[in-house]
């Protein structure tokens, strides 16, 4: 029961990580900080901290970081960062920009709260921080979507609900990953807009995508003009995804109730109930919740 109590003690923001509710990163971070005692905040060496390995952002605005560094020199760090202990040093959970700015400001140490999260939660937190605080470029965002869906085994519908996105938005974002590399590079650096990229991602002929990519870059055609060209040339579209009927949809309510009760993802299919657990202690917690006692303990 210790793990369950620990989650509740950390507040509503952290509880969202163990449910299908939409995550609010600011609420999560405020909950962790406000529930931390003075003894929970440690000064750790900046050279022991590395980025969240699932950080989807590849570049940071240099001017913005320099402004923050000057602010830190003048006012100090007003809120501790949040990290996870790793084999060598620490991995960032929240506070990537503050950490980079502190290095620029010449700081040697930084106040931090140390928490423990698994890979899926680290990935979700990195994505939601970037989405809610500063827009990712479309390709980085799409790759983060794909990674979380694969790692957590969520459906696109579940992902859309958890991150407060529409199903069509998620589908369109994932479609960008099918674009050829040169086109994706233009999308990453902002030379091709999301609207252009979405239209191009519907085409199955890669040579045609390259031709139209060059038209967008060299002739600065609008999204409307691009759509017109695609329609006029009757370019072959990518195969539409046909969603299979979910024979287990009537189990969704039971899955949701069990997830709420147990505090972990539950899957019901083919007359089986699957309840994953992280450790022996987590298994003991689950057994206690469903009132199963192990004799001889």
C-alpha cells in the first residue's frame, strides 16, 4: 500500500500520470514542488545532470536562454528543477531550460527535487512540457507521439484523450513521419508549413512529393495552390487506414474502473485480464487492493 499512498501524497498533478486523464504539466510541477519539504530539495552539481533521454526537442532558442541566464544571475533560481536518479548522476524531468541557463550563467550547482519515474512517464512528461510551454517543430512532435504510442501500447484514441488532442490531429501528425527525409528537414526548419506538410503526406508517390516540395520552396505556393495541384494531377493518395471494429469495446468501462481502482493500466481481451506491475512491491500493492493474501509471508 506504500506506493499507492505515496502517489496520493504527491497530489493531483502526479496522479494524472497513472490515469488516462489529460496531463497538465504546470499542475504536475506545482504539485511536486509544493509537496516537497525543505529537506527534499538538494543542491546537485550541474555537471551530473543530463537531459531527459526522451526529450523530443532537439534545439533550444539561444536568445531566450541567454535572457533567462541573465535573469538567474540577478534574481537566482526561484523554483527547483525536478530530476530522476540514474546510474551516472541525474536525468532531467522538469527544468531543461533553467538547467541550460544556469550553466550559461556560470552556476556550479542547482537546487533539485529527486523523484522516480519509469520510461513511459519520462517520455510523456518531456512531450507534454514541450507541447504546453513552447511549441515543438511538427516532426519532433510527431516522433514523440509515435514513441509514446509504441512504448505505452496506447491506441491513437487513448493517446489523443490523454494529451488533449483530437484524433484527427494525432493521425495527421503521425502521417508526417511517412514524408521523405529531405521534405521532413524543410518541415523541421520551418521552410514548409504544417499545412503544406499535411497535404504532401497524403501522397504516395515520393518523386511527386519531391517535385511539389521544390515548388513550395522555390515558388512559395500556398497550401490552397498545393491542394489544387494535387487535385488537378489526380496524384495517388496513401492507403486510408480502415479501422477494424473493436470487439472488446464493451470491456472499456470495466478496464477504466479497474485502472481507477488499482492505479495501473489494465487490459481486458480474449477473456483475459492483464494487470502489469513494475516490481515485487508494486505487485504486493495490487494484491492488497484486490484483497488477496499470500500465506507464508
